[in-house]
């Protein structure tokens, strides 16, 4: 599918000067597939928020508000959005108000606020409430398992996964779809989602260890495929497989995982184009 150059996809996430995640991975993944972008940093960090101590952080709230006003004055045409990590609550509210009235063709929300059973540094229940609000304007959502539990209040160790996915989807706009990432089943790891009320899974051999930014890569891949009208299930399977490839390639670099995800081999593969088949 060829997307018109003036039909921009808003990408709103943080930008870390050190750490290949969030905007640093979303921009190349989307641009290499020729998806026109409107890039909106939600905050600037000296490093990603984990693994490097306490980063220097610059609040982008004023910039976000002024950017929306400027785009509107210049009739910038935004037809889709991918929203990720937001640490400033006022910035999140500004994004919500924009998305609520924008009537975009596609809104993908990656509610980034927690992992491994706990909130990310400097995030708390207020950010959980913000993400619940943002999900009200989402066509698709990509919470990880921890985030899905927080969002639905199903905090038990082994929740009913079909019920969990259903409860997440109830938070979205009518007809919205959710895919929950980071789910381990039978020693493998991947995603779950619902299809006609039935639980579907896409799991692959687990890559050992923790990878900062893996969810950002998956969300960017999924959003890029949905933007190109790849059917939901195929988009999930392709995004899961390519994310696993990126994790394997990152592990092969044998560097500190805090530096994020290596995309050196993934991007040329994406540049060749994607398939609409499984």
C-alpha cells in the first residue's frame, strides 16, 4: 500500500540520547517502510530511564502544545498515530485531547508504564490512570503482560488470559483490538489476542535475558503493518517474528542490554517490503 506523502503518522514517544528504544527505534522502522511521519517527543532524556542511574529529563509539554497549534495553523495532515512512553501527565492530557478530536484513520496506543510486575522509574498510579484514558481513543493497544494486569486489576500470577485480553479491549474505543505481549507459554514467549472471542497465540522460542525496548520495537512494527493495511493477525505474527529476530541479533552483539535494541539487520529486511501473508 502506497501512503501519500502528506498523510503523516504522528509518533509520540520519549527520545533518549542514550538507549536504542522508543523514538530511536520507531522512527527508522517506520521511515524505512516509507511511512511519512510527524515526530513528537513527549520528553527528552539523557539516557533511557533504566540501567544508567537517574537521567537528566527535559519536559516537552510546552513544545507539544505549541507544535499542535503550529501544525493546525499550517494544515499539516495527520491521519494515523502511534503513542508510546509518556512521563509527564500534562503532556499525556494534551495528547488525549488531540486524539479525541482528530478523527484519525488509525490510533495505536502502546501503554508504556510498567514491566516485570512493577512501574517504571518515576511512574505511578497516576500514569496508569492516564493510560486508561488514552486507551479510550485507541483502535489498537499493545500492553505487555504486567501492563495488562495493572490496567484490568487482574494481578494474580496466572490470570485467565482470554478474560485478561477481553478486559483490556473493553478499555478501548468500540471495536478496538488489543494484543498482549511478553506472555510465556510452555517455555516460549510472544503474544496473545482474541479472534471472534477465542484466544489466539503467537509464541516463539524465548531469547534468554531482558531486552530494554523490545516492546517499542514490536509496537512500531505492528503499527507500521497496520498502517499498510496488513490484516491484524498477520501483522501480529510478522511483528512477533521480526522482534524475535532483532532480539537474537541484539544478543549476538554481546553488549550491555541497557543500550537497547540493535536494528542493523532488521532495517534492510523491512526496506525490501512486507508480505500480507502469514
